C-alpha cells in the first residue's frame, strides 16, 4: 500500500491509493478512495462562548467595580465643577489607589504562566461546578445585602471555579496566584479602615516619640499629637499612620515573595514579615519628621520632606524584604543546610509537545460545559444588576417630614430653653449617604453651647448610614461606648462617644451617636447592618437610621458629654413616636 501526502489549504483532501491483487481475469486493480475530513469550526464560533462569558462577568460585577472605583478615587463623585480628570483621580484620601493596577498585573502574570508553563486540559466538572455555583450564590447574596467588599471577593471563587470546570485542577495549580492576587484590589469596609486608622495613628505616634527620645529628641505624645520644644506640634494624620503603606505593601510584597528564591515555609514567613516591615518603615519616617521639625520647624517637616519621605517608605520596605531574604539564605548556609535554588517554573516548563496549548485551552471553552457556563453567567449578571438597582429605595413617604413636625423647634434641655433651626448637609455628604431625606437641626440657648441633632433614616436602604468616623477622618481623637439613661419609655440607650477636633483645629467637640434598626438601638454598625438585612429577609421592620448629637467642648469633656446626653434623652421619645 502506498499513500500520497495530504495537500495544503484549509479545505485539503487526503488521497489514499490502494493496490490489491485480484483472482479474476484482471491481474491488478487500482482503486482510489478520497476521504473528506471533518470541517473545522469557524473562528467566530470558537470565540463566541468566551466573549459571552467575559461580557457576562463584566455585567455581573459592574456595580461592584463602580463602587470600587469610587473607593479607589474618592474625588471621582465630587460635585465640584472645577474638578477635571486629574483632580478627580489625584484628590481625596484613598488607601487603594493601587486598585486599578491589580487586575492588569494579574492578567499579565496569567498570560506569562500560560505562555511558559505546561497546562494540560483535564476538566474537573464536579469540583468546578460546586466552586462556581457556591461563588455565584455568594455573589448574589452579597448583592442582596449590598455588601460590596464580600461581593468583590466572590470574583476570585468564580474565576477559580471556571478554571476547574473548563481546564482542571492542574490548571488551577498553575494560575492560583494571579487569581488570588485580585483580592488586593477589593477595598475593605470603610468602617474597618476608620477603626484601624485611629489605632494606628496612636500607635505610630507612640512608637515615633519613643524612638525620637531614644536618639535624644525631647518629645511628648498626646493621643496622635507630638509636642516638641519651642511650642512645636506635629499631628500624626491618616496619611502618616502607615495604613496606606501597609495595604499597598501587602499587595506588592505578595508578588515579591512569589518570585523570591525562598520556598515552602520560608516563603510564607517572608510574606508574614510584610506587616512588621511596613510598620518599621513608617516609624522611621515619623522619626524623621520629628527630627526635622525639632531641628528646623513644622512647616519644613510637613512640606517637601513629608512627601519625599512618603515615597522613601516603599524603598526602605522593599530593601528590608530583600535583606530578610538574603539573611535567611545566608543563615541556612552557615548552619550547613543551604537552600536549593530552583527556577520559578522548575518542573512545569512548557515543552515542544505543548505548542498547541493556547488552541487547546480555547477549545475547552467551546464544548457543552463552556456553552452552558456562558449561558449561566449572563443570567446571574442580570439578577445581580436587578438586586443592586432595586436595593436603593425610592423614598421615605414623608416619614422625615413627620419627624420634623413631631420634634418641637423649642426644647427644654437641662433647665434651659433651646430654640432649633434646620441646617442643610452638603451635596457630597448626600451622595455618599445615597439618601436625600434627613433632619439636621441646631439648638441654641443664650449663654449655652449649641447642640446639633441629626437624623438620617431609611425605610429599607442599609447604605443610607455609615459611622461618622468615615467623614471625620483625622479629626477623631478618642472614642468610647457610653449609656444615656432617663429616656422615657426606654430607660437607657447605648451610644458611641467620639472626641473630635473642631474644623478650625483650635478646640474639641463631643459627638454621641447610635444606630436604629427596626425598633431598637445599638452603637454597633455591624449589628445594625445584620439586623436590617435579616429583618428584610423575614419581612419584618427593615428600617434603619443614624441618630447623632454633637456639641463643642467648652469647659471639659464630661460637661459636653452631659449636655449631649440630655438632648438625647429628650429627643429619642419623639423619634419612637414618629419612626416606624
């Protein structure tokens, strides 16, 4: 038997010629058989499920990325008409300005891994389906509860489930890092950031003063303020407390530990050292600011030196990470157990037999599982969009107007007759609150400090309130839990107290606030959010609000606290009668 080679071209034919012996009169018969191969699928048909899948994922997480963008660039939603594109990106206080870089870095790493490593296609349908379904369900639940950061983290599970479902377990072992790295683009809740801010400010000031004293600089600390000789004062603000450095370094430190020469437990230990490295680097910066302020003045310390030292923190941190890696490698050599240095992709490099890897990975998505997934994701996307959009209520049906009529403009507070008049909140605050209805009233009396009373209420929108610390930022000096007693019909009321630096910076204010969830009150933001969510699922009273009283500190903090408590005890019974 002889055969002719296949001819080139997209629609080529394979011709085979058979020579066979015959017992008939003809001594030789030559038969030609033409075999038509199966036609290849058009390119657009191969790309269709992937395009549908990508479009579905973008739509499913569109609202989440919209919220994340506002957290990455806080000034983006500013109503200031003078703000251009540069101002909206650069202004505002953000801890996640690195956020847009994270998906780009993840994509680049994933492409490099697919290009240079061997990834067989062995789909794990069962495990992939479980992970994908669980992650999508978690995403929809988070959309219903409007918990953006939890919904953002679900994207990691969705991508891991897709890799398992279409390519298999080995593929996930290759691509786990770029998928997990996406976690660093999701901002933590603002409440968590605010709580960490205050603790880190005080801790950073304490450590900075201790180190400054150790090198001979006379300095004293009062909360987050550093007092120096010559009546000089430095304030450790949010930008100096190290949280921004810590969040950024954890992300980019993860890349460093992924490509470093250490392996196993040593690599994990190096990653764990990122937190102390960030704290030490920032402490060195604060010591530098204190020394410059002591030798020269606070203007010099908070000017160009402040900005340059902020950049040098990252240089110091990565220098320390490199030094720690070299220290571990050197120590292992000294004890006679040198580390085996292997290439990053050792044992999984792509070989000559894997030249068709990209086409194989693409074809894996054109089968039944690929098309089924591509059809499922858009359904989830439309559900997520519906949950996100319908979660914003349309109005309070005059509840706040009823409260304004119910709460008298004149109140008897502590034996004094206070007169109240309404104040307006800024448009920026209303955009953040997602709610246009509020009561913001100032009560004044001759010879007495003013009292501000604010109520933000929503019948079914949890996002309508947030802790005051989110807006106060650097101004928060101290906080504690207190109890207001003597309230008609309730007896006592748990509240949160904040001692706040006044906007002018020359005095202090006392703030008391509590959250309303259904028909009860709590000082815990998380308890209020969970209670409202559960009440909504059970078709109970899912209303919620924030009630706040603030007053300047004139004599001392105890006097201001007592004044704020009196207004609380007088006003809460009116709230109970007017609010559902």
